[in-house]
């Protein structure tokens, strides 16, 4: 299991858990990033937002928020 920020470009995986305060968890789950959600890492460059593709949607997240999302990587 790794943090979302540790995934490489092109890697695919499943969200295992989302942690943090209730406001953060509510915001992240409202955009569809729930445990069991499958996603693809589109862009992950240091000092820039993380760009992922999930549920037919491109999503940009700040790096600090990504530290609260645990992933199970399928490849990459």
C-alpha cells in the first residue's frame, strides 16, 4: 500500500482508504474518490498538483491532500 503521491505517471490502482478530518473526507468522497474506486495517474510532478483520471473525470488534487489517500497499485 502506498500514498497517492507515490504513484508514477501511467500507474493504475484502487483507493484503499481516505483519512483526515471530516471536512476533507466529505470533500474527497463527494467527488467520487471512495474506497474501492479505480483510478489512473495522469501527472505527478513534484511541486505541482496531482492529476488523476477516475470515473470518466479528470481530477486535480493538491499534494498535501494526496498524502491522506492510501492506494493499492495494480501496475507501475
